């Protein structure tokens, strides 16, 4: 009985650690560069679906980018909700690009759509 309990405890601990590690990897910023870049283009696709709303942004010189926003609640608190932007709107995204330079992906801290500013992660915005 004691061996059965300790086996379950070990298995439970390992599963818990895997879940926590997976959540951290998904929600962390370790995949992104520390410096922020500005990306200007046109919205080609909008998804407000969990786990993170995303935009597909076409730039003039660099093609199509995936711009990740915050979780749905965080994105909503910034004022960026379904219907405030549409495909074809101009956008400027400030954020952290993927460490993998072959990947056109950014985690946005601020977006400006048709002149309206949405601070997704105001505490992370780097100002010079």
C-alpha cells in the first residue's frame, strides 16, 4: 500500500511538473528577443480565438507576419475587441520578434490600428 501511494505521488508530481513547464513555455517570453521592433503593414486576417488572439499582417518588404496578442481577457482590457479592426486596416505593431529569424512571428505589446492605440502589455513597452 505504501509503495502504491509513493508511486502515485511520484507520478502525480511528474505530471504536475510537465503541465507547469508546458504552461510556462507557452506563456513565457523566452522564445522572443529582448529588444522590441516596430512592424508596419496591413491586417490580412484576424482571429480572436483562445489561447491568444492573433493577426496576420502583410508588410511591404517582409511578407506575412504572425502577430500574437495577449490572452483574450488581457487583449480585451486593452480595448482591442472583436469588430474594432477589420481586414485591410493599416497597423503598426510594437513587440518582440521570435528568436528564430526564419520565423516571421512577433508578440505584440502595443498595436495601433487605423490611428487607435491598444496597449496589450503596457508594463512591457520599452520607450527610448
